[in-house]
């Protein structure tokens, strides 16, 4: 049984259909990435799954339990790490943790034990008594994640946990999520950083304009746009003669052109590139620029939606 | 099947967290303790603990009269009043001395009986009694004049009877007869005094201690109620909503924090002002009931108003204005008499009912606080209902 | 233009801080209320319960009402007792229903004066009532007695008695000294001016914190890094303090005029006094902000200096109550000059020429403080 099953969920704000018939599931122990640009409906979807927002239609089950904003049982199974630093900055890290532990129904002594455990996990034990306002951005981010772990959730939902974080902290956050998933926690991870999704997620759903556009493992998605690398070359004057020369090259599978730009498909662009450039130079074609695109989620996204993720 | 964790425990956790936050940011200390104590102290210092702002007026008399009439004035008109304790009387030897006393504010007015007081009267001339009043004590001066006039009229009553009794010069026999009658006549008006009415009014120390405490409870409660907007802006509200706690419990918890903080403030202030300023809050049970229902009213009103605001700043601005207006119209800053035009408006404020309840309580009897308590409780419940009704809007985006 | 932008930004920052709404907007009015209350005193009130039909009782009531300094209210006895108990009126007088009949019949009528036990506030009203009753009693007695020799009715006899003059005792009243606060001047008119001075100065000085913050946080360096001259920055910050001080002053000025009906007197003269005092305040604030090393230090100094100078300058207790030495010392503060100028304008309806010396002195203070402030602040910007 999947830990989370979302079926035909929709949500509308006035005229804006924020989420439109979204369905997906997360298996026990799986890390699922929900990928999409800002405004694609990620946060609304997350809001409904965390039980913050009511949905207009559809169903959500958590560990088989029908989930809703009032179902405390299903809410107890979920750990939530919001995008903002949702912390009481005037209180200490320990105060923050103990407070939310109590809200998740831990007894006083359980809350105390769990707090120290989480502090250890996120590496804040030595600063636990300090007000959060004294924390660096990275430390606050770590505490933000730690708060999601208090109830030992079956499903951890991380909503863009690395936004505005320096590369070093980001790495350590990704590391700790990885550690968690190895421990068997199922994770729903939203991001608009492609490389994070590629690094962490078992399966990825691409959401855009409130709809899931594609879903699958990275390999499955990439295969949708083809296995080949793409080389884009802009020439001074691409004549039919130049294209023929390129077509004749053995590693090149396909050649097409549009205006001054020539598009080549090849199974391995790195190996083929010296040959291509050499051939073009000899043919006397003036090269203005060369770009290599390896098939990744970015390319998948681009081919699905016609726009970049960060636009 | 267990329905998740215990809601009451969660509310308690939120309340404890809120109180801790208010302690940390100092708002509890400043608005809950320092400001009300400071302002109550200031009032107390300015006004003293006399319920009356005036004490009995003080007069000085200089009797330079060679004859006996001056002495009669002092003995018949002034001395009885002084003996009753309604005025303070001193004597001076010279006019200059008396004038000096008036000048430097030692007394409110001086009666100057001239040397020829008796003589002038006996010669059929006007005898002049001079009142020298302090320009800063117009009421006392005016009263002094009236004392003099009353003496003059009474003294001349018999002559007046003769003078107004006949249109033309009467025969000595007739005049003598009337004179006798007039002398024998009893004064037609007697004034009895009932000076035993109870005090249903708070002394200054108590009034300002209580009114300031209540006035500032608004500000202490404000921070609790508006913190829901801060939580929304800071993202922690999302966390609260995602946690297994019923939605209504979040608002209930916020209101409870305000109530706890307000009650603690009032309790501390009641004790502190009793000890330091000699305030008398009356029967602890009655005062306790008034405080409990009074703070409930404040929380209810605060929550109702806040529920229409969009942000913490907006709520705080509105609530500051509300607290100020209710304070002014409810008599928290200066006592509103029932005679004042504001009196009707004042009954719309919790301040008025709270202070009225304490005033009634000061005269004894617990049942007198029932009506004020009921009104305050009703205000609180109405406000809370409005807030709960609009809670969805406060909690959701 | 740039100084104005900086100045307005400073003003906006003041109102961004939530607590300032209370301290700038609400507290001054609270204080005007309180001080008005302190000066006010209130008139003694007598409640009278008299028979409904017109007649002799009206004469007594008219006599009681004769003076405006004591308010007389009419009500039934029950309400009167409530009001006396609640302290809303100082005393009550009950005129019995058979008053008219008994007096006309030549009998005596008993009036009742109702007060609370040991209520000193009732003393004045008590004497007033006794004196008026005594006088009326004498006249009524005369009317009763003369019945034996006159044929006309009681009313005519009474009128005759009231109008007959016998040479006798006359009471002459003079008052001594000038009333500190002339009658008819609202007590808030006395409270508002010193508070305007006190609060304008406090508010301006506490904004010196903003300068210290800007210095320490590097905002000042960032401003200087932009193509803005040091002169513009200094001018802007000084203008900011001035605008803040002016806002506070105008709030109290117009607020007290609207809410408490305070008449501030000659408008051009008052404007100039306010402007001059705001310049003084902004100069002091600029100087303090440039000198203080930390925010805490600036705040402590701001509160200490503004309350100290305020108390010394007569904004807490009236300057009139100071003795000679203290008065001399008081006039070392700009507050005392402002206080004196407002006193002239409000109490004595003075005009611009009367307060020119005050304005001159205030401008002198402003010149010295602003010069020192600009000099020190410029040093802080360019350092």
C-alpha cells in the first residue's frame, strides 16, 4: 500500500484553477520529487497534502487513511518542513522543538528526549539554548527541517527546503535528507532545482499550470525526450553543403537546421565534438557558438512545457 | 480508536509558548506591569488619596471691632461651622497679617471686621464686612460672601420686619409689638443633616490603580491576539495547521493566552497597588469575579476587532485606537460622572462596568457585582463568538 | 531633493515601529487629559429634590442657583441619594412636599441636607446651603411676622421684605493676587502647551537612535557610497529629525485643539514658536545621535535629557510654582522659553511682537545645537 495516494485532487481560487485533477502516489520508503516552476501549483498541492488547505475535490489517503484538514490521525503521520523559516525567532531552538513536539502529542518526557535527539540529528546541540534570531541562515534552515522530524513521520514533506541557502548548507541539507530516506522515511520533495531532484528522488512528477505533465523515474522521463545528446551550433551561413558534410559524419544520427542554427543529435556529444568542429572548420563554415545539451530533467521539462524551470 | 493527541494539552502548550514569547519580548513586563504601575503611581502622586480634591476651605478672621457685633459674627456665624468641621478657621490680629495669609495661599479667604463695625450700625450707617478672597479660590471666596450675607440678613431680621411691616411710620406701640413678635418668632426653616450616606465611590488610589490596570490589559491582550497574524506571516501558522490540532483550538489557545496574561497582570497589579499605593479593591471574591469577567470582555472585544484586520500591524493599530477610545469614554483616564454627557456612551465600554462594579463593591455586599459581571461576561462572549465566526478568514491565507 | 527624500524616509521609519504609534500618537493625549484633570478641579454640585409645584420652594432654589460656581441639579430623592453615594454630586438637599403650606401657615419646615459620612468635598456645598437657607429663613420669618400688621398676602409681604433696604451690614468682596490660571480658560489649555514641548523634545531625541543605528549598521556608509554628498546626507538627517519633531508638535497642537478645544492663540506667532522649538529639538537629536556610541546609550541619554530638561523647564509642574532660583535655572532650558511664549499667547492673547524675544532665544539654541550637530554628524559620515 502506498504511503500517500493523491487522486484527482483539484483546488480553485476564484477564477484561478491552481490545482487541476492531480494524481500521484508515493510508495513506502520512496522519495518523490514534485518539480515545477514557481506558481505551478506545487505549494497548493503541498498545502492540501499537509492538511493546511481544504481541497475542492479528489481524495488523499495517508497510509490508507482518508486524509483531511480535520483528521488528526493522518496528520500525525506526516512531518512538514515549510518553505519559509517557520520558527519562533525569539525562542530558543530547544523551545521551538519542545513546543511542536507537544503539538504532535508527545508527552513532556517524550518531547524532551525527542528534542535532544533531533538537535543531535541536525547538529545544533551546542546552540540549542540560543534564541533562533542569533542563528545563521544555514542553522535556521537545519532547525526548520528538524522540526519536521519530531513526530518520527512516516511521510516527510519538504517544500523547497534549500531556497536561498548557501551551497555548503544546501549540500548538508541534501545529505541529511538522503540519510533519512536510507532510514526508510518516505519523502515528498518539491524543488525547482533540477540537480536536487536528480540527486535525491526515486521518481519525479513534473507539475505545470496545476497539472502533472509527466511522471516517472528520471530514466523514464529522459527517455521520453530521447537518449541522444543535442549539439546546437550557430554558423555564419549554414548552406546545404555544410549540412551534408555533417550528415556524412559517422557519430551523428540526425541533422536539422533552422535559420543559422544547426541541430545535431548524437549518442555521445563529448566524443563527437572535436570531430564536428574540425569538420566544420575545414568546410570553411564560420562558427559563432556551440552548445551541448545532455538529456536531463531540465530538457524533459523544456520539451514538455516549452519553457525553462526558472523562468 | 484514539482521536490523536489530547486537545487540551495542545492548547496548554500553545498558551505556555505564547506566554514565554511575551515574557521574552518584554511586552508583558512593559504593558503588563511597568506602565500601569507607573501611571497609577503618577496619578496617585498628583491627586493624593483623598476622594475629594478639595478639603474644607480655610478662612481667617480679623475682628478689629470696638463693639460686640464683630464678636457675635465670629461666635454665631463662623464658630459653629468650624466646630462642625466644615471649614477651618483661624484668627489674625491685623488686617495686613490676614491679607498676607491670603496672598501666599495659606488660607482661601479672610473676613475683615472693621473697628467701627458696631458703631456704624448703631449710628444707622452701613457697617462694612470685607471679604478678601484668594483669586485662585473663587468658590471659597464666594462662600465667604454668602456667610457674611446670611449673618447680615439674620442680624437685621427684626429691623427688617419693622421696616417692611409698615408702609408709613408706625406708632411706637405697633412697632414695639411687631418687634416683640419678630424676636419671639422661630426661624421658619431648619436644616437637618443626614451625613451618613455610604461611599459608593472608589478612592483615587483605587480608582486609578484599577482603571490603569484595566486600560493596559488591552495592550497586554493585544499582543496575544495579534500574534496569530505574526504566526501567519512567519510561517509558523502553517506548521500549527499541519500539526494534528483542531483549527478552532488554535484560536482558543490564542484567546486563552491573552486571558492568562491579562489575569496575571490584573492579579499582580491588584496586589502591588494595594501594597504600595494603599488601593482597596474590595472583597477579594467580588474583585476576582470582576477581574475575571472584565479580562474576558477585553479579550473578546480585542479578538473580535482583530478578526477584521489583515495584518498584525493593522490589528495593533486598530486595537490601540480602540483601547484609547474605550479608555477615554469608559472613564479609565478620568472618572466619568453619571451627570456627564458621556455617561450614556460610557456604558458601552467594559471599563465603565468594571469600575462601576468595583465602586459598588466598595460599599459592601457581593450581589452588587452581579450586573457588572454579567455585562462584562456578555461582552466577552459576544466578542469571542464574532472572532470564532471569522476565524476561518484569520487562519486561512 | 535628496535631503528631502532622506528626511521623509526618517519620518516614515518612526511610524513603521508599532510602539511609536502609542508613544507619539496616544500618550501625549493621555497626558493632556491627565494634566487637564489635575488643573481642572471640577465644580461642586448640589442636587435638589423639591416639590413639583412652583411656589416658595422655587425662591429657595433660585437663591441656591444664584451663583454659577456651584451647580444645582434637580432630581428625585432616590436618584439624589444614589448620586451622592457615588460621589457624582457632593450633597443633596431635600425640600419637603409640605414646604409651601407650612411656611404660609406660619409654621416651620424642615429641610434635609444629605452628604456622605466624613466627606470633605461636601464641606463647601454644606456651608453654601446653610448660608442661603439662613438668609431665606430670615426673609420668610419677616413675611410671617408682618402678617399681623399687614393686610396684603404672604407673597406681597415676602416681596416687600426682600425689597426693603435697611441700613445695616454690607459685605464687600475683593480678591487678592492674580489668578494663576484665569477663569474660563479650559484646564486642557493649561495642560497642552507644556506637554507639546515635553513630547516634541522626547520624540525628537529618541529618534537619535535611528542615527546611531544607521551609523552602526553601515546604512550611512551605503548612503555615502551612493552619489550623494555628505552635505545632502547631513541635511537630510537633520531635516528628518525636524519633520519628526514637527509632526509630533502638530499632532498635539491640532489634536488638543480639536479634542479639547484648546485655543492656541495668535496663529503666526504660535507657528513660529513651534517651528523654532522643533529646530531646537532636531538640533539636539542630531548632536546626540552623532555623539552616542550605542543605541542603548543614545536611548538612555535621550530619555534622561528630555525628561530632565522637561522637568526643569516647567513642563511637568507649572513654571509659576517655581521659586526664584529655580525659575532662573529653568530659563536655561529651551522648554521654559517655549512655556513662557505659550503662556503669553494662550493666557494673555499676546501677539507676535510679544513673543519675539522668546523666538529669538529659541532660534539661538537651535543655531548652536544644529551647528554642533551638523559638524559632528558630518564627521561621522565622512570618517
